[in-house]
C-alpha cells in the first residue's frame, strides 16, 4: 500500500508540473486524477479515506464562496433579465445535449446531464456523485470540456485581438497568511461539513460551506483565507478519490465513448458561441467578454482565462457565477427527470 501511495504522489507531481507548464486550467486537480486513474487501472487498491475527502469537499465550498463577493451579486441584480436569459439558454442547450447522449445510450441519464452541466467542474463532479451519477464519467466529460474550451478561448482571443498578455504569473506557494482568518475558514468548513453530514442534503459537505461562506463574507465581512498549499491538497484528494475508482472495464468504456463526448462538447461550445453573438448584437457586449461569459468551460477555468486578457471580468464572472448557482439549484431535479424518462423508454 505504501508503494502505491509513493507512486501516486510521484505521478501526480509529474502530471501537475507538465500541465502547468503548458498552462492547462485546473492542473492541480486533473494531474492527480490522471495519476490515480493510472494506478487504479494498473491494479492499485489504495483509496482516499472518507473524512479527508469530506474536508476537501468543504474547502471546495469555501473556495467557491470566496468567488461570489457582494460585487458579483450586485452585477447580476443590475442587469438581471440579461443574465437570466443568458444563463437559462446555456443550461437548456447543455441539458438538451446531455439528454441526447442519454437517449442514444452513450451515457446513463443522470451521468449524461451532470457531465454536460456547465459550472465549476469540481462542484459539478461532487454534486453529481451525491445525486447518483457516475462521478468517474462525469469527471472525464467535465475536464475534457475544460481543455477544449481553453483551446477555443485562446483561438477566439487571438482572432479578436485579445491574445493573453505576457506570461501567467507563477504561483506563489507560500504567500503571507492571515492565521486568524485561516482558522475561521477552517472552522467554517469543518462545522458546516459536520452539520451537513447529519442532514439529508446531497453534497451537503460542499453546499453548506458554500452557502454559509457567501452569507458571512457578504454580511459580516468574513475573509475566506485559503493558502495555495491547502487548496492544492484539497484538489489532490478529490482527484485521487475519483480517479482511484476507475477499473479497467470503466477505462475501456470511457475510451470507447470519448469521441462522442468530445463531439457533444464541441456542439455545446458552438451553441454558446452563437449565444455570445446574440449578446454582442442585442446587448452591445464586446465579443471576447460575451464569449467568456457564455463559455461552458466552468467558472474556475474561465476566471483564469479572463484574468489574462482584456475583457469585462466582473460581467464574465457574474454570468458564470449565476449559472453555477442555477445549476446547483435545479441540476438534481433535471437529472432525475431525464434519468427516469430514459429508463422508462429503455423498459
């Protein structure tokens, strides 16, 4: 078992370094997950214990809460009809494509819907697992879309004269830490996760810290402090937990359906591009801002891309945040309805 963990650590570090070198978003999660898949398919039997995984979920909730400051909420309220139309259009397109995958038998109903859902990939993956979907297949689809969207975003940015300026700043692994706020953040994560675990709330360990964190930072001025090393550890635990559940049959199945997953992803990117064009024509939004605002790549990865080019970052993040919130609210119901319909037709 110790040898397997050593191999897992070494492979994870190597993948993260390579992915960061080529500027792949979410490298800190994709790298460990890819390493875990290799270990699992090779016959590894090691697993992430449940308590560290729960804590990692809670810290992800805190991270998402930190990305929803009061300014973002105000931006949404200022132009709520525009945001509502944009959010619902992208979600409708994603769900339609997910339903198509389920109807064609490529993926089970709930898995197809969650895999197609636009939002923060880490949050969607955890929500999917809590609501009965296959987190392994959801993860493959979500992170394949991140890579595709990142490549298309770079091409669009170059086309409209907004190519990334300079090189991305190197990550500072050990910045100054406010230990008081770090202690408060850890208390928020642990207490919220502890309480949520005792309530019948799917993905409560993620959602409870998220909701409470947003309320505390926007009402009493709490500062959510998450050092890079702590976030990297949380990403790794989540990536390992999902990746280590792969088996050879699941890996072979994933490889077989991956081309159709990619085709669905490209279709969603094209539809979102058309919606971005509508924003440009009807709301006078500049093309790059419109594209990133409607992009289905996930709020976390889009934030990285938006920060490196000249766009209206508050507008982009407000649209992405609003979509994530709506997906979290309606995702379980939509996935359940479509799963039931596809199962009924199969019978």
